[in-house]
C-alpha cells in the first residue's frame, strides 16, 4: 500500500497518538504496527475502498497535527522578535513545501511529513522568518542564519525528497 514509504519521524509521532477513532458513526481503529505498516480494524475489513478512504483522512489529520506541533515549537522565538501570530493552513501542493502571505497566512504542504524532521523544521523556520521579513533580503537571511545556521544543508536534503 502507498502508505508504506513514510519515514520514521512520522511513525514515532503516530505511535504517541494511537487510539480508537470514529467516523460517520462507523467505528474504526488504526494504529501503526511497526515502522512501515498500519493495522486497520473496521466492521467490514474487505471493503478496500473504505480502508483507503479512512487511511487518507487519518493520515491527513495526523500530518496536520505533526506540522502544527513543530510550528508551535518554533513560534515563540519569532513572537519575541516582533512577528505577528500567523494563521496556519494546509494544502496538498505539487511544487511548493510552504508559503507565507503578506496577511501572515502560513501555508504548509501536508506532504512535508514524508521528509526528515530537520527538513520539516527548515521549511517551517523559513516561513516563520517571512513573518518578520517578507522578502529574501539580507535581513531575512541573517535571521534565518541565526536561528538555523545549517539551513543550507537541510534545504539540500529536502531537495532530494520527492513529493
Ligand atoms: Zn521564502
């Protein structure tokens, strides 16, 4: 199944959050059984479409939780530097990992959870820097260098991840 390629950081996160969930009054239970596979329990396990549908919803929900948590971990450093509180949105994008609008909306690609954690943090910190400096100018770069001195390595690694 196409979910087998996830990297370890996402699985570690998922293991902390395993529990029974309900969807449209039909119960189901999903939990990672090891670092590569999930177990899915539901009343009609032969309904493969239903299993896929549940996995997509469940994956997307947990991907958002992971990204939101990483953003919240980095945010205080930026608030201290005068950044406004951003609004976080998610979208599955083909070409971009993230963006930040002039209205302080940070958009993150949910596919980002397939990347190593250090790359996820790079994208998040980059977008958070835009809350302080909208353009890629020298002030932007010096802030990014201060907060994430090895950002270029992280960026290079991220470029090897296929969406
Ligand atoms: Zn940028």
